[in-house]
């Protein structure tokens, strides 16, 4: 999907880096694709330490909008 003209898309794990998630800090120290990285990534995926509510407020506080195509 192409970004909306005049806007930037959310970059992968931007929230995690900004809030200094301890799991993200560990991921940053590991080699992407390594077994240790994938194991830590699974922890992130299955047991995130933040809520959707926190993420949503972070997005809106930074001016992000959530859009989808019309059906």
C-alpha cells in the first residue's frame, strides 16, 4: 500500500524504540535473523508489555492517523 501523499507511514517498532521497551533494547543488541533474535522477537509478539490503548495514544500524540481503504 502506498502512503497517503503528504504523510509518512509508521516505521516498524518506532513506538517500541521511543518508549524504550526493554525487549526492544535487547533486540537492538542482537543480530537480526539470529536464533536469539527470533526467540526475543517471539517474546515481543506474544507477551508485549504495552497495551493497544497505550500504542493508540502514542500514535495520536505524534499526529499519526489510522486509515483504511473504502470497501
